[in-house]
C-alpha cells in the first residue's frame, strides 16, 4: 500500500555514526564503512560525524535519531571527546540505543559511569557486519516500539491491522470522505493516518475513556507517573471542562467555595453550574495593570473567615466552612506561587485545593519551578493529612498536544473524592465519542516530558527566553544611555548572581544563572520593577518563559508619562508582519516561549520591534506601516502616520484614564445581589433585559462581564453594576468611549454586545 511506504519513509530508521576514521584507509576506516553499507542495505538512513562537536550538534538538532554508534577513540587526546558525546546524548535522551565502537583491547578503558550510559560494544574488527547490522536493526526496532506511550502505541497498532469497520464514525477510516470531491479534499488535507485513528468507543481493544480501561486507562496511569499525581484523567474538551468537572464533583448548591477573582471563564461557569456561593480572593495589580498574586495575608484563616463573614450571599448559610478553593497558577503574566506556602496558608481553611495550571503543564519537568506547581515533589509524600490537591492543565497550550487536550491530576488528602464518585461527574461532562487522536496527543505530551527529555526541552525554552530578554534589555539600556527609547521587558532590573553574590544589570547577568536559578526571578519585597510592594520574599516568582514586552508610556511609580506608545498599535504593526502575539494590554505585549520555540526564532521579533521604532520615529504613513488599518477604516485614519496615531491613542488613554480605570474597576468587589446560579436561572427563564451602560446603574447583571484581555470577570452573574460614576461602570464607559474613537482597536468584552458603538448588557428585569 502506498500509505505504509509513505509512512515508513517519514518515520524511517535513522542512525548516527561518529568516527574520525570514516574516510581513512585504515582497518578501522574500512570496517566502519562496510558497517555503514550494511546498515543502508537494511534501509537505515545514516548520518555521519567525524568530530565530537559535529556529533553533538547533530544530536541537539535531530530528535529522529534512533541509534548512535560512537567511536571510543574519537580524536587524539584520550577518551574525553567520546565521553562528551555520551553526556550530551544522555542529557536529552535516556534511552536511544548507543553502541561504542571499540576493539577488545581497549574495552577495559571504559569507565563504569560511561558503561552505565551506553548499551553495548561493537567489536568492529572482529564481529561480522551482518551480525552487527542485525543487532543494530533489532535495537532500533525495540526502541521505536519503546518510545511510544501506551495509547499511541495501541492506536497505531490498531489502525495498522484493521481494515473494515462496521461502527461509527461513519466515515470508516476516511473512506466515507472519498465519495465526493469536497470529502476527498478533506481526506487529502488531513491524511489517512488521522482518519484511520478516528475510532469509536465500540473498539474494545483501545479501552474506554469513561471507564478508564484498556490502553486509555494505562495511558492515564502513565501520565500520573510522569506528572506526579495519584490519579490523572484525560479530558478531551479542554481545561474548561476539567475545571467544571472538578468543581462540580467537589461543591454542591449553596456551599461556599473560595475562588481566585483572577479566574478563567470556565471557573466562573463552574460556580454557576454547581450552584456554589463564590467567595472571592482578590489579587493585587501593578502600575501596568498586570495582575499579581493573591497576597499571603489574604489567605490566612483569619482573613478567609472575615471574607466569608463579609459576603452577603453567605449570610443565610449555616455551614460556614469553605469546601473548595480554586487558584490560577501561574497567572497569565507568568507569576507562579510557592504552592507549598499556599497549601500551608489555605490548607488551614479548606480541605480541597484546585490549581488552574492551564498555562503551566511543563512546571514539573524543570527545577526552575520546584515547589511552585500543584503536583510538586514526590506524590508518595502527599499523605492523607494534607489537603486534597487538583490540577488542571491544558496540554495543548504550552506542551505539545492537539487543541482541547487537557489533564486533570489529583493527589488525595483530606476529604478526598473516591474515583467512583469523581467519575460520575467526569462522565457527565465527557462525550461518549471522544476524539482518540486528542487522547493520543495527551499521551505523547507525557512521553515527551518523561525522562531527561522534559528537563532538556523545557530548559531550551527557558534559555531562548533568557536570550531574548537579555537582548531587549541591552537594546533598551543602550537607547536610554543615548537619551533614546526602546522596548524593554517586565523583569528584575538587576540580578544577584547566586554563585558570586555580585549584583549586575539584568542584561549583563550570567545567562546560565538566569536559565537555572529561580532566585533570579523571585519577586523581592519592595523591588520597584514588579510594583506589588512589600510582597513576602519567595512567595511569588516570574516565569522566565512568559515575557511581557513593555512599551513606553507608564511612569515608574505609576501614572502616564508625557509621551507613550499604546501596545495595541505595536501588536497591529507586528500582525501586519505575520507576527501574532499572545495578549496585549494597554502597555504590555505577552509573548510565550513554549516548547515549539526554535533556536533564534525570536530574532525576527526583535527585528520587527526595531522596524517599529524606525517607522515610529519617522512617523511612517499608516498605508505602509499597517495597510489593513487604512483598507478597513480609511475615513478614520487616512493621512496619518504611525507616530500621529500613537500620540492620538495615547492622549485618549490619558484623557479617558483607561489604565487607572481598569485598576479601579478590578480593585473592588461588586456587591452580589444573588448567587451566579440564581441569576443564570432568571436568564434561562427570559426574565432579563438588555440595557445600555447608563441604564445599568444599580442593576443586577444576568451574565458575566469579562473584558479581554486579561479575561477576568469584571462582573459575575448576579452582581450589582454599582452607581454610574462607580469604578465598574466608569471602566466600561471608558472602554466604550475609546472603542468609538478607534475602530480597528476595539476591546473585546464577553457579556457585552455592541450596537452602533453602544455597549449593551443583559441584566435582570425589574
Ligand atoms: C485557557 C484556560 C482555561 C481553559 O482551557 P481550555 O483548554 O482552553 O479549555 C482554563 N483556565 C485558564 C487559566 C486558561 O487560561
């Protein structure tokens, strides 16, 4: 079949041969050449290297290697170069079969530490090439089988052997699509392997997601081992569903749940669906509007008791114990909690802690994040006297998995929820037809993090982020010295080297320390850069891979400078050059250094930022700088230059006080008139009306109002919008006014519909 040859070609066998005598007319040279011929005859693709440096570059850049053959006498000065190759290889891959090419007389020179890292010897001058070739091929085949995690292995196996199906899905391995031209186009675009692995739950061999049986169940056990949980669950509808499953399994109607106000919409929905009485934990916010951690003093038992006593919705509730707490870790801007400390604080009030780690699935695999993620340390040390801990991770967000792939990880402790009970809620939210490739991609994301691969891959992302941050910081410093401007990153201004104790500007700090030492990234009490004041030392750390690029405009202590550049303008400029960023606020742009980062990929971002500066300084016409803006809104922006627009937008932000209004809008909790579920029930019954902002004063909203970014509820269903000149409506009115002035730069606020420039929101009918 053409398909299998194609697949074979793409996933072909590949080996690296490292020997400095490959081209020499010596016995060893002839022997290694005939071994290469033999391997090629067996359809094994061969890459060669004659120096250790060359070999190490190949190892770094080619994860498709399935075997390494290494000359034990590489180079001329002892065995150092060969040892270096072994170290580099095992640093990222613990299992790829590795053979030392040697002759028996030198075998005794191989130290035990090296022997432990290689698999076997090849006696080049004594064994026959046929014998050696067979051993190598067998090792490659075993390895290929070994690298597949349980679910992917079963799926690949099943789709290879089974030809005909009588079950759903109706396209039966893709053939259903072939019956019409658009179907055929779909088939060709996605390719047969994907369609053949789209199988139904009636395929018993693959087990069941709902019963956690068979290869799917094995895959969950495997994930539990890799991610450090007691139990893990595959979820095929995103962490949105994972959050809802956990909350609904933990809290029932009219029970009190603690909820980070900096929570995702799905946590808000979960509060509504469960009927819980949310009691909010309010995070801090800095001069850029970046959301900080919930300070430790707001998590003490006394503070929590006070919060519940102050919550009008809790007034009539007899049971005053909070049943559950949900915390976002890390925050969108990359602030990670010391989870051990949070457990200690919150654990005094609540038995079940739930960390929403949608953006943080990699944390366990790099020592940078030690103690700063939910499944930290040894799961066996998590004893029954500790809180029960849940984590939700969107594997698709920062690990490598298909969209919607998510994990729930659980460590049982106090008030643990037995699997049988938890699974009832799990099934309530699961489809009976989950997409198996999503599950297999979750499985693979675990396998990629397993062993040394996790530390190596996350380490690379951190190194790239550090290099980018230091580059930008250096450019900003050079510009400042010349009285000029450039973009900078939100990060410590100086770094104390953990080894030498020397304090240096960020861009001059040792990249190796920055990439490996968490103390470089910890928020120190009172440090000006973070703007979160006298925060407890060690409580919160900035994740190096989540980089907020800062545009000029905000004064160091807060408030606006005389001139500034709105970040949304820079984002539009980058977009016109095919660079799409993660998130833009008034003066920050978030870029993520995920596993997908390739070396130096950030170079194009730096050069685009330099181009922006050049065009801004020259006030380049918008037709050239951001053509789409002129195409879509010629009447508004025709004739303007980049700097003209920046100035106009900046002065509108100054006049409308958008940044300060946002800080004010989010700094106070609105008064809840009823719980989210009661407001939602009124919405479903149609007892609502849609009103303008002026009409909303003093009214109870029926849906959440969530400005993006950052996607934190400004109002939850059932909350009162407050007076027209209050912080909530004040903020919404400033957004509305800004949107009217700047088409193409309008804000996206869930729960708001815009009609002729006017915001309209559903509230409860009187
Ligand atoms: C994205 C996100 C979610 C939802 O995850 P999906 O996998 O997109 O459903 C939950 N929580 C937070 C904090 C998120 O950012």
